[in-house]
C-alpha cells in the first residue's frame, strides 16, 4: 500500500474506533449512539470489514441496498436489504422491542 493510502486507511480505522465507542456509550443520547452506529457501519464497509452483496439478502432482488441494523449495540452487524425488505425488517425490530 502506498504511504498516502496507508495513512488514509489508518485515519478511517481511528474514526471507526471513535464511532464504535460512541455507539456503545450509554451516557450518550440514543439518537447520537444510533447515528454513530450507522456511520460506523458505513466506515466498516469502506474499510472492507463488511461486504455488500450484489442483491438483497432476503428477496435476492437487484436493487439499491440499505444497511439494516438489528441491534445498534452491534454497529458492524448489518444485513443488506432492498428498501421494501428494510421496511419489513424494521417492523420486526419494533415488534420485538415491544413484545
Ligand atoms: Zn429485498
């Protein structure tokens, strides 16, 4: 890896680390934690820690994919879903939380 790219990679890892910490910091408001969890997932994807499938993980449709979090305390645990499946998944999370 060239020096510039290596430094860039290291900076992204440091940023990921910071956002992972924020997302698990129970003293922070929930909206801040979830925002950091979403950002951490985006960084994880950029760093190649998470790989985006070619199609929706549920319906296999080739569409624009979104990262779905089942639990924001696991920022890098995401499922790639199309917008329609994402709505279903979010409804499941809401139902599970209120059960
Ligand atoms: Zn789908």
